[in-house]
C-alpha cells in the first residue's frame, strides 16, 4: 500500500524561532507570497508579522520588481 502524502498544514497562531529567523532572512529579498507558501501560512499573516517585526523589502528587491 502506498503512503499517503501529508497535506501541508496551515499554521495558526504561534511563530517558532525557526519561522521568525526564516522570515527575517527571506522577507527583504523574496516575494511575500512565496514566503507564505514555503512556510505554510497565509500571505496576510506573513505581511502582518513582518510589519510587526519592522521588516521591509530591500531597495534592490523593489528595484528588481519595478517599484523603486
């Protein structure tokens, strides 16, 4: 019998230290939607947490996507 793939669970509430470190590393240079998918969280949750942590997109990232 083949093993069933585990569905990626949408996290709720608590952010682990690993999640916070990953967010700090990725947020300035990666699309928020990609971060959310990688972390198994909603895009709005990632945006809100990054904002509360004072994280911003880098100038290089903004320039690359045509926003700077």
